[in-house]
């Protein structure tokens, strides 16, 4: 396996972009436009939905095509729906879609709560609520069995994403070799997430043309959640890393080319194919291990590291961090403010036993 080649995902695969359209065409003669849908490796339409007839099947597919615009949310919601309907049929003994009752949804949520975290359970319940509301609106069901089912309580004051200290981040960046195009790419991507607070999806969606100079400083144009375009001036370190990477990779000639690409088998050139999130995850884990960092890093670690490092500065302002991170709610930004939560080694050593 090459450095950029991901292992198979445990329970999902990228379907052909026309798969959802093909499934709809098989139900009715009226075609749907192609929409990419990541779901389980089984049928796109769960058996309970399919057996209820063409209207239910088409309405199910339309929910993911028309209502869920974010591809990552579409993936998560499709998995949740598939798991729930399979459980209803295989374990709960539900034979028809109309037989699903609130007790089934509640039992499913209770069961999932013993296997996954509370935020995951709340997300899966939200998926079922929206899906059933859509089926009710399309007159597939008379009422939603998920409407009044309560999810688990969950309150968060501090984020759970592992972040690096300033020293660890410096060690990681300095450990990445500068004499290869893959090293330049990896250093530039990690620097981008740290210094611009970019989400991994926004970073990987960048094209070369999204980098531009204004007032003698390199700027980056990020596509954030909800279709927002977010402009961030580059930190001088990030500026240097991006310039060095694009020069070595020869990316300046094509503004429409993906900024971060996979590497060819000879490890010397970019392939032209955009790097995906799974490949980026393997890369950051490998680079962290090589740097001797034992923190369980993930793609989101570097966004969290940058925000936390900024908030630790004595002149930092939460509202400015919120603006730079493109957070719509300051509560989200506050999850990274760990200054008052820190327990020092000196405090721990005062326990005299």
C-alpha cells in the first residue's frame, strides 16, 4: 500500500456518482440528476422502504438528493437510516414501513447509546426525524414515529479533539523533509490547517487559483460549511510553506488544478488527482509517528491546535477567533479555549501521599 492509498472503510464505499440516479430510474421512468451518495455496500434503498412501493423508494432517494447538500452529512444520514431500517426488519420484526412506531425508534436509540457516543446518537436521531418528516410530507406515512422521541442529554464545555502543544506542532512541521514534493505538500497542508484554522474538507477543496496575493501577503479563499466563502490572510510561516510547495510542484501554471494532490508511484510528482480526507488522515498519522508524537492526531487536530494556540496568547479575543474559524456560534469556538481547564504538573505534584 502506498502512502496515499487508503485502506477500505469499515462500512462504507463511494458509490458511482450516478448510482442514486440509476436507482431512481429503476423505480420510475422519470430520471433524477446524478447525485453522489456514500452509504453502505448494500442496496441504496433499505428493504422496508423498497417493499412499500415506488413512491416510498423515490421519496427516500429524493430526501438525500434534495434535502441534504453537505456530502459528509449525506454519508452519515444514509448510514444511520440504513442501520435503523435493517434493525427494524431483522431484529424488531417490523414487516411494513407503516408498522414502525415511536417505541421502535426509542428502542433503537437506547441500543445505539450503548455502542456509540451521545453526539453520534443525537445525530442519528436527527437523521431519522428529518427523513420521517420528509416521508410524511410526501404522504408516504401519516405521521412521524420519531417526532417525539428524545435523544440522550449531552453537554460539552471543552472539546474532545486531541490538539498539539505549540512545541509539538513546531517539532512536527520541522520533521517533515523539504527535499521532496510529498514532504512539501504535507507540510503545506498541515500548516494551512494550523495557521488558517481550515477544516480538512475546505483545505482539500482548494484549487491553485484560491491562493492570491493582496497587500503583499498571500491570501487563501476557503469554502466553508453552508456554502460560505471565507478569506484568510496567510501567516508568514504558512505563506513560505505554500510558496515553496507550489514552486517545487510546478502548480503556478494552472489555477484550476487541485492544490493538494496525491503523489505518483515514483514519489516524485503530483498525480493530478485531488487528495481525499482518508488519504490525508493516513498522512498526518504517519507524519506524527515519524516526529515521535504520541498524541492520537486526526485531521481536525490541526484546526484545533491553531485555534487553541491563538487563544493562549494574552491579547487573543474570542470573537476574533470565531471570525477566523468561520464559526457561526461562539460556543463552538469556546470549545477550544482550554486556558481555564488546564491542570499543571505542579498542581498535581502537590498531592503529598
